[in-house]
């Protein structure tokens, strides 16, 4: 389906992209800690709400 050149390019692109993202995140780590202090609790609340909706859907679904 893909040529070997395309597969090599995509693998190289993914590796370089991930390395750049890691480097950028580490560079901005102090700013993330300062400005996004309570965001973990918001994420946990959002995921809890989605899980609650999923269970509610499966509970109320007619058999």
C-alpha cells in the first residue's frame, strides 16, 4: 500500500515530531505549573462525567 520511502519518511517524521514536543514541553514546564495548577482536577471531573454518562446510557438502554 505504501512504498518503503513513504514508510521511512513517516517513521522519521513521527520520531522528530515527538522529540520536538517533548523538548517544547520541558522548556515550558515552569509556565505550565504556574498557569495550569488546578487543571488536573478539571480533567478528572470531566472524565468522571463522561464515564457517568456512559454507564447511564447502558443502564437505561432497553434490552
